[in-house]
C-alpha cells in the first residue's frame, strides 16, 4: 500500500526531547524516538517484543530503553540486553531499529529495506536550516489519507478558490496553466501569474501598492514532499530586479500515519534581509489559517469518498501533475513488489542449489 | 436496500435558505439544495464530479453553484458550464439532478428513475398548509434504521407504555384491536378506544372534565409516511357532535439518511377554530417530549439488535400492521429489482438485434 | 470464544437495587438483574422476545418485569404471562433466565448449560464477607479483552515496573521466580521476595522501619478469578511470628463484557484486628491508583495488538503462569466444543432410532 524505500519525515528535530521518550506512528507502525547521551536520535519499533506493550510507556536508562510492563531492557540497536529474573537473553528478543537521518531540522526514518537506506535520497529542504532564511515550524494532523493531501499540493489552481482570501486573491492562478517536467523521484511544477493583486498574506511581509507578477516553482518528490520557491514582483520592475519582490521558500511534507490518517509538516521561509523577525511569525499565522482551509476541504472530500468509495474522479487538464505523481507512486509500488518477488526467487534458487 | 421510486421528504420548506447552500443526506447520498432567483428549489448531488468535494462547501453564483475546491461552475440542471483554465467543458462533467417537488411545506426528492417521478404519488399532507389548521413543524434525527421507526408508528399499542404519561394515559389503547385495510401504496389503520381518561397532552388543547372516546385513523404509505386524523370526544356526546371534541391531524414521515440513521419530520395540527395560537406551540412541546420517549426506546432496541443481528422478533397479534407494511416494502423492492432486470434484458436484446 | 460453563461475576451485591432494574452485559449478552419481594436476585436476558427492546427500559411489577415498549409482562422465570390485547400467550413468548448465585457479596451468573450449573464451582472469595476482614469494594471497566487482564494478574513480575511506586517498590519481585502448581480449574502461584523495602502502599496499614520478607500466594481459577494471600514480615522476625506483619487477602475477578471489553471486580482486605477502620479506605485508594497504572498499560498494549493483530508475543520464563492458564482456557474451550458435538450426535442417533 505504501512506498517503503523512502525517507519519511517523522518529526521536527525540536519535537524529540533530550530526557524523555517520544512516539509517533508512520505507515501504521508506532515508532519510538529518543536521544542517546550524545544527542543522537534512535528510532525503534515502539512495541516490546515480549507482550507487545509500547516501549514509550517505559523509561530511558542511559542510551537504552526499559519496557515499563515487565522490565526488558533494549539497547539503541533494538537488542534486548536484560530480562528481569532470567540469566540469558534469547537471540530473538529484539525490536526493529529503523535507519534514521536528521537533515535541516527534519527527522527522517527509512521504512524499507535498511540496506537501501541512501542519504542521497534525502530531499533538499535547505531553508529549514539556512542563516539567510527564517520561519516558524508547523505541524498539522489530518484525518484523511496522504494521497488526498498530495493531490491538493500538486494542483495550485485550488488557491483561487480554497484560499481566495488568504494565499490566493485572484482567479488568475486557476486560469494559469502549470508547466510540468520530471525530476528524480518526482516532478517539477511551474506556474506564473501576470499582473494580479497581491495576495492578502503578502501584507505580513511588506507594503505593496500595485499589481504583481507571481511565480510558484516547486519540486514534488517521493514520498510526498514539496520544495518551493515562490514570490511576487511589482509588474513594472524588471525580471531580475528583486529589490521590491516578495521571495519565499517553503518545505512541506506529508507522511502517512495510517492508511486513513496523515502527518503534515510545513514551513514557509522568508529571506531574513527582508525585515523584522516578527514577519516570520506573521507568515506562519497566515499559513495556519490557509492550511485550515485546506484541511476542512480535504476532510469533507475524504468523507464523501469514504461514503461511496467506488465513485471515480473526473480527470481534467488541471490534474496533469496529480496524474503524473499518482503514476509515479504506482510505478514505484509495482517496482518494489517486483523487487520483493525477485528476492524471494533468488532465495528459492539458492535453497534449491544447496539441496541439489 | 431502499425502495427508490418514491418521493422522500428531504426538508421542511423553511429549512432551505434563499441565499445559501443546504445539504442533507438521503438513502446515503448527500444532496445539495438551493434556491434559484425565482425561489425554486434545486436538488443536486452534493459532490463535485471532479475530485468529489461537497458542492455545499462552495458558493451560489446566481442560479448556479461553484465548487469551492477548484472552481467548477454547475448550472441548476447539474451541467458543468465552466472549468477554470479550460476552454471546453467535457460532456461528462455534470452532477446528478434529482426530481424535486414542494407540497404543503414539505420538500420531496425522487430517488429513483426520473422518468417515473409522478406528482400523483405525493402524499396528502394537507394540514401542513391549510388555513383551518395550525402547527409547529418538527424535525428529529435518529441513529437507527428507518424500519424500526416505521414499526413504531404502525403499532399504537406502544402509546399505553412508552407514552403512559404523555400521549397515552391508558392501557386501553394497547387492549384495543386495530382494524387494517389496504390503501394505494400503504395501509389504513383504525383504532378506537372507549371511555378512557383524556391523555395528559390534551390539556394543552382544552379543559376536559370526564372520560373520552378516542380514535386514531391513519394511512401509512410508502416510503414511510403517516397521515392521521385523531381525537377524543366526551363519552356522553353524540358521535356526530364535535363541539366539545379534540380533533387533530398529524403528518409524519421517516426518511432514511443511511442504512443505519434516519430523518424524522413531523407535525400535529389542531383546528384553528379551537382556540388561541399558543395551543399549537403547547401541542408541539408535548409532542417533542413524547417523541423523545420513542427515540430513547427505539435507539435502545436498535442497539440490542445490532449486538445480535440474527435474533428474530416474535410476531404477535399486535404486529399485524407492522407485518403488512414490511411485506409491502419487500414486494416493492422485489418489483423494482425485477424491473431493473427487465430493463437490462430489453437493452441486451436491442443490442443483439442491432448487431444481427 | 468464551468458556461458558462457568460462574461469572456480574455485580457486587450492593449494586443491584431493591426497587429498580439493573442491566449489565456479560459475554456480549445484556442481562437484567432485579430483586423479588423476598430480596432474591433474578437474572433474565435483557431483551424482550417480541421486538427485542431492553426489558431494563420497562418497570418492575411485583416479582415480574413489564416491557416498556408494548407492555409484555414476564415472571421471574422469564415466562411471558401477559400480552396486552391478547387472550393467550404463546409458549415461545419467554426470555432466557440465567442460573444465579450470590456468594460473599459477589453476584454470579452461569453462562452455560443450566443443567451443569454447580454451586460447588463457586470460588472461595471468603474475605468478601468475613467478620475478621475489612475492605472497600472496587469496580473498573476495561476497554480491552479479558485475556490481557488475566495475563497481567498471572505474572506479578510487572509489580516491579508498572507499580514501582505503589504496590511494588523493588525490582526483586521481578527477579524472584514464581512456583506454579495445578489446582482444580486453575493454578496456584507462589512468589516470595526476601529482604526488600516495604512497598509504598503498606504505609496505609502500619509504620514499618526496616526491610521485609514478602509473599504472594494466589489461586487463579476459571473464568478469571484471583484469590490471594499476601503480606510482608520484618526480616528479623521468625517465620511464624505475624505480630508485626502486614497480612492481606484479595479477591479479584475479570468478566468479559464483550470480546473487546471487560468488567473488573476487586477488593483487597486487611485483618480487622490490625487497626482503625480508615485503613480499609486508605488501602482501597492505594489500590485504585495502582489499578489505574495497570489499566493504562494494558489499554496501550491492547491498542498495539489491535493495530497489528498477527504479531506474536515472545514467550519468556516469566510467562509460565500465563502460558499454563491460556492452555487451561484453550483446553476447556475445546472440551466444551467436543461436548456440544457429542450432544448433537446423541440427538441425531436418537432421532434416527425413532425413525427406524
């Protein structure tokens, strides 16, 4: 059901405490996060191998975690190293450890084959940790499948309607045709809008008198991550004159919690040189209002789909990016399944040879 | 599961606003109601054909409705007439329109084959809009299937027990045998009770000193509508002397929201000549108390059935009307299925002939 | 799914009122309890045989109960003795009566074959009604299957971790090996712990300066009942010198409400000779805090299991009693099924002979 050989964002770096246990579910698997004495984050399956109680109900002991039910102690690799009342610890007494990476304040877990966990596949979320950019980190929980949130992010024509009074401000966004091209493990979407009034939320960044040319250029990559440069420039200014422009960079990612619920991590950064620190806070508040608009619409859509799951969508020109990304996900899932079958076959052949 | 070629009440006329969108679910289908500039009510499937978002989350534009997600515009026939960013609108871009009728303040939708929508099948809910009668309109939501509420209305012996202190007031109602006869698409039920104390709620209508003869005469017709004359007359008065009688007319109907939840629309009218306007309000309040008694009992019954769905009921003499109406529903469902098979066969024959 | 030929505790004696109806669900069956004029408790299926409404929504009439929906009257054997508006009552008009026993303040229902209801199978819950012992009765509802709560009670190694600051107080409890031996329809578990600090909750009973030797000796019998002597004695005192010891007796039982929810009845008694009556109340409050610790852990465990029901547990040395009792339940279930098949076979043979 889910692409597994991917880095999924499980938390903002600041969410993982230094002296306590933190649990969040990804792809239906409860995962325990905690920090070693050196501050490194460990990701273990949040389920004791003994009677399946959540380890997050236990406690940290040094770099280990002790189950709060019957006291089994696990080290940072997930191996059980102590069972109260028992001399020896069976080899099978271990919980799954997930490959983990922290990049620019995002904490990622690798949900697939650990041997394939490749740091080169981490997304370029640079503005999450860049001295030139400034933001307030955001998190939102969705009671909908991940796919519907990705669909939303892949088609900005909704800005004209869902966000008419916040991020949009003009039906010209929906009128503009998006250009789409492939990038590794995703697509790039460009949308340019000419001579439109500034959207209401730009007022947090600066005073703008006349109309703007606006742009949205983003990569949307597996498993569901948006990396976007956007902005607006007074129509009378030259294309390379950014002195009066609003320039933003946004990193957003959607992680399935389960098949029907999702985590949404987001930020919209502004350039520090553009003014007072309070601007980042104002941008964040505007974004929250707008993302609540999305959540209300997507939740209503999801409920309509749940009530009648077989009703097909009607694909239109504006759905080009949605269709391309859904196809990419489908192809990736198929490749992962094929790969799994190949691994099984190879194992069977090896077994057959060893018998012969 | 549901009889479809029927007019189902979806709303009281006053519930549908003049400047906004209204949504209610009938037979599991969310339906959008709104008014044209002329005040006529339109009923469309409340689900955009594009990405299935509820149209009721959008807005009225003249006699049209615009989806609030990506801006598709639909006219009052359900045809899409504008897709932002697209020159042409595909023929398939439409949402279902339901035949609609308003009669005596009840708004009906036809849930079956539109070609069969026949205004002659509307029930005679005259007292909902008659200068001689007066009432306060009622609506109640049920977390139970429609059938259990119909069962309740088909057997007034429950008045003696569920409504002992409200509508009933005497165990004689349960003792009396109901007479049942067929009417088109339903049955007529008559129950007469001799020489009983006036039920508590009659006090709202008038002071009554001695005992009464009471009567209940109602038609119960598909899909689940009760149309009732009832009343009580001092035992000492002649049968045709209505001067000191209480005379009421009630229209009640149960519309399935889903297979497990229902809408209940009701009123109990009194004759305007019988006194002050405040009487209608007092009758309504009495009815609400009594119908809460029903809802508590039916909800408890429904939960018991859900916990053990295979347990059969034990049919007794008092269940005659329940059994007859359940049979009518079953026969009607079977006829609709047969009709659907006939239509498929005719189509297949026509196709076969066109190939030959 | 459940062992049926068992006495299940359905209520504390004081919970069943003298003038009203009481309903509680056991093994998924709603059961009505009420008292006759003589004070004896009657247990009937809480579901009218007519239209399946709960009888507990009706009213007591003498030693009978009248359904509040259509007025059927049932006597204390479950036989219907009056149907309003009907002369004769069909033989089939009856609701199930359950064998019932009250022993030492616990009210038991027999959920299996009434012919097998044997009072000798009632557990020895003596301290629930003994002049030498004193307690406050406890009840707790669980949103988890019964089995997980039994597992918890069968393995006291969790006292060291779940109840570190309440009932436990030392990791030595988990270190100690439990001795297990069979008893009729259950197992006996003994655990002795030498030279440990007194657990925090002993302070309610008496001031204790030094370390204790502690003991827990309990029978755990079908369907899920714990009967325990426990206590602690200053290490320096002789084994038979109980003058400075804390001695407690506890009766606890877990009754499945449904396959996924449970009732938990419990008490921890102290010897009246040990001091002021307020001690029983203080012990009860300590126990409530500790049993909330259990409920939080078991509920979290249950949710983890529900999220991934196929994940096996890893059995360890400490699970010996859990494994033995689960096997006893499995064997008893299998025997009941075999018995049912045998009964069917015997009936078939008898029928065959009567035909021949």
